[in-house]
């Protein structure tokens, strides 16, 4: 055997165990050198929201608002002996990614609750994962009826996830509210419905159409579009001759702003109405002057009319976040506070978070009742917000003006 | 012999001394404080022990000491260790500076480590070039080889488990850099060659050991389901990637709509499992559903393949892309069957006999979360897929595919029924994807059109190409990398995709044949590589630009 | 009938944009057989380049004057798109000329993801739609009951003139001849003294410039742009290029118009057409390829595999 060979093998033989030793080196060994400051016990509140991809702006608003609630709670020492931390996870607006994120949060024993998701489709995946681990979930934005009332929500509502709550309002209420407004206040009798074929858009459109026809109005035609498309001239040319007095759009602002502009340029000079998905400053910015006269519903009373909402907006500004709080910021802030409020009692004298603590929190969240930024925060037997106030906004000279606030009784 | 060794060392005496000094410095620095402030992961502000990422520096320092005495190949090995330590220290200096407010947060230990790492790299660089080790390892007694193989696999498992446990991203990057450069060093020492020769020589044992390690993984997770879940998803993805590898890697047909077959399987799985929202109220036994899902997907493969397989490569790519889109749009709009945009949710947990796979079980005193069961099901499916793939690769069919891939005209002239064989590749690939899809419907408990976009098809192709075309290892490595890296990059939140894009570009630049290319293909690449512009791309010269 | 003509107009405008982007795909493919997936992103980057001039560089007095603003926006958009395309070619594609066939494809996908994310993360407000200035009147006029927007006229006229100009360039100039030679047989072209690297760079430059013009026109037409406009437009344009016969300039143009008109007509005349229109687009593609494997204007398929 040559020297080189022997050395080479010797080298490997020494290196490999070294790698292994490094691999087995546990963190505990290094704790020998203490001296760093001893901190309070930690609980975490998770956020699952789209933090990458198209919906980043909304997801970031949700994350920052929860962060704000947590910071305030820590400053006020709302949970004595404990420090709350934020654990934000990206769901990329995709169900499977969301489920993965939920599994990650559920496996972190310090996590006591999750605020999210934005998309109803993602929530359908996230809720069961969190339910298995008894982690409470409060969504600021899911509006799909099935999440709290099951598949047969119209006939036999049954709550599918015991850990799931939401501060947002149902599609059926929003669509109905919009239909009543169009029929009673705008005196519109003929509408065209367009939606984006997504869970939110389709659900909202269906509930609008149901209520509008119940009122006696006529839905002339229903068309669908693809999200991501830019040119809707073809579909608009098609419905032009129908002679509608209003276009109802179920979907979100990127497509809505294009539709509104192109409709008016095609010669359909009627307002466009939508749900909370279009009530966003970007809608007006990109639709331009053509957006004037359009309508959109939103959850809760207008922030200008509520002291608490004004405080939230001012605090958010003062905290200096790079992105805006978006349409769901206030509801996310309320959702986070609903969880935080249960912590002092639920944690009690516990040394660490365990199953029983998580169970107590789920139970306690169902019973919270306090005045949040957008009204009273409390949940009914299905986990839905009891506050069902909705506001109709109209675009006037470049901004959303509240024109009617009320509730939809169905 | 001693004289010879001393002679060698003397030729690079100063360089060796420099590298040695660097190694000692690095080791000392590993025990010194790296940060001036408390709170950086690994208690970096304290001296006296090698905490946090300093452990990597320590290991690399010791390795450098050993390597400098190695006679052959020590220049390359030393260089990779030196650069590795530079990278590890560098990453941490940047991270510490970022967290502690500029360079004031970086303590003297880190600078010392940087100097040491630099000295190792410089010393190694100055060493005389020597012939890289190339000789074969001698065959050793069976028990020694077997235990070496077991140790190697255990080391891999240990590294994986350890890496997954690292929470802080700066430390995880240190870990990745460390493992990367350590692997390069080990490769230079010839260890990998030896290992791979062992694994090819003792195939049976290799398979048993690999299976054992794979089965052992859930037991290392302490009842925590997160990574088991990720690994189960990797399993599903890997089966699909192996299927795609039959189409792309073996037969050379570029399929950009492959995820559609996966989707067909998933919808079949959800529809026939009596999910809450199914539109077909039939509950078939799971094994039957897997076969059904695979078969229906294969039929789709034949339907789409029959008219289009006579098209040239890139045309086939766009037709498959079109098919993928048609599938997604159909799933989104055929509300009566597919549930439209909401998809089908509430797919129940699998039950085999009386065992509900969704529940947690306790095995050998270790509690396994429910997901571990799916992980095991995935392993079985994966094993089946691997078996199919390797059998095909070694058969007449596999050789015919390679012939088609390399030169279709020549293959046809030699009597290969090209259309039939291409159809077969398409159908087999689709079958595997369909089978994987049916399982995935249960793993994610829901199917919806959003999961079967063009981007997913692209990711599958990327997995195959990144890993290395035409090999099982490649498909496995590629799928694992594409799943684990984004999961680990979660810390970077919205910069994840950006980094992913950069990683794809760099990977193709540095190692275009993939992480684990097939030997046959590697050889082909080396032999070809003419200077022509389009030469080695394997594509025919294009047609004129003008009509 | 009026409805039909109206939709024909809509389809033509849609197709003009597809065709303009498709030219970039088809030229690059003709020369180096690379499906340049990042080309859609070049289109997007160009649009953002144009927006930057208008928003940040032009003084308010000039921004209001379309005779100054429009050329400025166009020129900078082209400069930005060309710069990015050349950098991508030099840094990402050129080192891979001799790599396995799929390596440049994966690189192109990586570049595409990178460019999208870079704009989303680093362009001010890039996460949301950005309003794009309307430098051409958004008004419309009617001809026999058919509504046509002035911007649509501008889009179609510009696109068609550029396509004709490109055709002349490829047919009449030395560089065009070199491009044709390279696409036929790069090895012989090199032996004839053609600088292949230069030909390839010029190809990328022309493709990027056309895409940038398309980007600015799309921005003006819809009054908004965002970081993902490139992906879908790229996918459609790529389809158009193949439909017409990839590698063929006239084919890309024809493919673009056919695709645009098929989509629009499907929306109008097929039940539920608006959600299924892309299916029809791909069905037409598949039927055409099965009947004429080289695409509409493509040559007979090469006998070599």
C-alpha cells in the first residue's frame, strides 16, 4: 500500500466520525456557558396568509396588523409572565402550501392560536390540520359559508370545525345585502353577473343572484372570466346588447378595475358593483375616472364612524410598517385580540403550552365579547362573528364613500 | 517511505505551514466570541465553547489539519475546506452584522476565524498541484464493507434529521454550506467513489439498508408531524417525478403538461373514495382506486399521445402544455363532476383493514403521528415506482428509448417501432403520475384545480432536470430539493421565490447535467460537446427565419 | 353581423399584441432552438421601464405632452428590455450553449421567476397593479355600429408596421441574411465568417425591443400593469408562435391573429365560452399541429429527429 492511499483512507476515517460527531452535537451541550439574560416564557400566535405571489399586499397587511396587536399586548403586559411572539407563515394562496404551514405551526408547542387564512379554499385545508392539534383559528377574511355551516349550509347548517372562528362576514349576507341595495335603493331591475369562477367570486355572485331574483329583479345573463386575463372586450361586447342597468362582479379588484374601465369604454355606461374583494384603493387608482359611480360592499361600519377604527389606523401608521394594512387589517387585528384576550386565564399558572391550554383557548375564544376596531367582537354557535354590519360604498371623485350601513337579515 | 512523505511535504513546506496555522487559528477562533451582543443563536457572545455555527468552523478546522497531511489531492481537498470555512464564517459575519447593527456587532473571534479560514484557503491554493486520487479502492471483507455502507446511510439520516431541526435561517445556511463543502472534500478524498462502488456492487444490501433508513425516519421526529408531512409530499412528488423521468429522461419527450395526469389520478382518487363533496357516490377499495387512477391517467396519455407523438420534440412540448391547461380549465368548469373551483374536499383518511391511517399509532414505544402512515404508504408506492423504472431502464424497451432519444430516424431504421414505444413511455409515465395522484388526494384530503397549474408541471420538469435525467436518484434528489429548500426558506418569507429562481439559474450554470446524472448520459456529454452553437443541444438545425 | 364584426375587431387587437410578443419567441427559437420562457418577462420589464420614465424622470410639464412623453416612454422601455435581455443572454444562456438540451429551458424558467419576483419586491409598489399613463386618447369612435378605441387603432398599426419592418430587415439586410444562415446551419455559418455570438445577441435585442413596445402598448390600453402580466402573455404568445410555425416570422404574426380571433369568437358564440375560451385556443392548436405538424406557415417537418 502506498503512502498516499494510506493517508487518504486515514483522512476519510478521521473526517467521517467528525461529521457524525458534529451531527449529533446537541444544543444542550453548549448551554454550559450561560449568562445571557433570562427572558419571560414565550407563547406564539401564528399567521397563515399569502405572503408571496399575487396577494402579497393583503397577506402582509394581515400579518402586520396581528404584529401590531401582539406588540401592544406585550407593551401593556396583557399576559403577565409571558411574552407573545408572532409566527407568520406563507400559504402562497394555495391549499396544500397552507396545510403545510398549518402543520408547522401546530407542531410548534408554543403556538396558541392562528390568525388566517385569507382564501376560503386554503382555510378548508388549514382548519382540519389545526383542529387535530386543538389550535384555535380565527380568520379575518374567509367568507365562504361552508367553513362554519358545512356543505348543506342552506338547509341544514352543521359546524364542521370546532376550532374555527371568523371575524369576517359570510358571502351569503354580503351578496344579499348588495342585492337588496341594488333593488331597493338603486331601483335597478335588470343586472348582468360576471364572476371569476373562484370560490369567493362564485359564492358571492350566487347569493347576490338568489336574493336579487327573490326581490323580483332579472338576472339577464351570467358570464365568467379568468383571473389574470387583461382583455375583457370580447365578453363585454357580448353582454352589451343585453341592456343591463348594473353589472355585478364577484371577484377581486385586479380584474374588477379592468372590467369597470373596459365596460365603460365599450359603451356599457352602467355602474359595476362588487363585494369586499373590490373595495381597495388600488381599484380606484387603476380603474381611473371610469370607476366613479361604482359600488362595493364591505364588512363592518365605516372606519370614519368608529373611534376604535380610527385609533387602529393611527397606531398602524405610527408603527411604521412598510406596507398598508389593507382591507382586512382591522379584522385581523380584532382576530388577534380575540385570541390574546383569552390568554391570561387560559395560560393561568401553566409552565408551558400543552394540549389542555390549547383546548381552554379554543373554548374561551368562543365566549369572548369586546369592542373591536370594527364593532363588537363575539362569535355565535357556528363560530361566525355576531356583528353582521355591512356597509355599501360608492366611488365618488376618487375615493370610496359610505352610502349605507346596515345588516342583512336574509 | 517516511522519506518520501517528508519529501512531498517539503515541496510545499511554506504553504503547508500557512494552511496549518490557519487551521489552528480557526480552531481557536471557534472557541472565541463572535458577536458583541447577546441573543444571537448559539450564544455567540460567549467564549470557551463552540456553540451555534461555530461548531461547523471547529469541524472544518480539524478537517483542514488532517487534510494538509494527506499527500495526494490535498490541494483540492484543502481548497474546498478552506473555501467552505470562509463561506461559513462569512455567512455568519453577515448575519451577525445584520442583526447587531453593522460591523460593531461582530466580535474579534469572528475576524480571527475569517483570517484562519483565509489562511487555510490561501495555503491550500499555494500547495503544488498534485494528481487527484483516482485509484480503485481495494475490496475489503464483507462485514467491513457492509458496516461502512450502514454508517454512510446513518450519517446521511443523521445529517438530514439534524438539518431539519435547525430553526434559524443563518444557521441553516451555515449548515448547508458546511455539508456542501464537506461533501466536496470527501469526494476529493475518494470516499464517495468508494461508497458508490460499494452500493453498485452490493445492490441487495444497499436496497435493504436504504429501506431501513427510510423507515427509520419518522421515528426520529419525536411524534412531530411537520417534516413527516413534508416527506410524505416529497414521496408523492417523487413518484410523479420518476414517471416523468420515464418520459423525459429515458424516451427524451419533453412533457410540459405532465401535472394533468397527476390531477386525473387525484380526481379519480377523490371521486371514488366517497369524499364529502364527491359527485360519484361509490366507495371502491383503495388498491383498486390506485390502479383505476393510474389506468385512467394512462388512457389519457394514450389519447393525447396517439395523434401528437409524430410531432417533433418541441411541438410535443407545446401540445402537452396545451393539454395540461385544458385539464385545469375543464376541472375548473365542469362543476357537475369536479366540483368546479371549490374542488372536492373532505377526502376521508385511508383505512386498510381496520387500521385508520389518519390516526396516531405507537410503535416500539415511539408515538408516530397519523401522517407517518401515509409516509409508509408513500414509501411502498415509491419502491414500486423505482422497481418499474429500473426494470424498464435495463430492458430492451429502455435501450430502444435511448435509441429514440438519441436519433429517432436511426432507431426507426434499425427496426425500432418508434411510435409504439413512445406511446408506451407516455402511458407508463402517465400511469405512475395517476397512481401518485390518487394517494395525494388522501394525503391532502382535497383536490382543487389550483393545484394543477402550468407552474406545477414546470416544477416537475425542474425536479427531474435538477436531480439528473434518467436516474432514480436524480428524481429523488430533485424532488427532495424542490420541496425542502422552499420549506426551509420560509424564514425569507416573500423572498422565497426570488431565491428559488436564482437557485435554478445557478444550478444549471454550475452543474447542467443535474446533481446525480446517469453515467451513460455523463459520458455522452463529455464525448459530444462540440463547439457548434446548437450542436450538443441535440436539436436539429432550425428552419429559416423568413418564410 | 354587427356583433361579429365587433368581435373581429376585438380579436384583431388582442392578436396584434400576441403576435408582437410571439416574434421574440420565434426568432430566438429559430436561431438557437431555445424556448425562451423568460421572454414574457422581458415584455413586463419593458412596460415597467416605460412607467419609470413617466413617473420619475419626466418633468411634469413634459409628461403632459404625449408628443414628448410617448417617445420617451417607448425609448426607455426598449432600452430597459434590451438591457435585461442582453444581460440574460450573456450571463445565463450563453454559458449553456453546449449543455444538455433541457438546461437552458430550466434556466429560462429560473430567469422568468427571478425577473417577476425582482419587480414585485424591488419596484416601488410593485406588489400591486400600477396605473399606467394613457398617452393616447382612451376615446372611441363608431363605424357602422362597431365601437373602436383609438388606442386599438394605434396598437394594430404599430404592430403591423413593426412586423413588416422586421420582415424587411431579415430579408434585405446583411445582418438578416446572417441570421437566416445561422438558423439554417450554425456550423457552416460560422465557417463562412459569420459572428454567431453577434447574431444571437442581435436576435435577442430585436425580440426584446418588440416585446417592450408591446408592453408599453398593453399598459396604455389597460391603463395598468403588474408584475405578472408577462407570464400569461408569454404563454399565449408562445402558443401563437407554434401555431404559426415556430421559427417563422410570418407564422408568428398569423398565429397571433388566429389565436386572438379564436378566443374572442369562442367567447361570443360557444355556450359558456368565456370560461372555456383557452380550451378552444389549445384545441385549435392541437388540430392544426396534427393536420400540419409544422404549424400554419411552417415548412414540412424536418426528416431529422
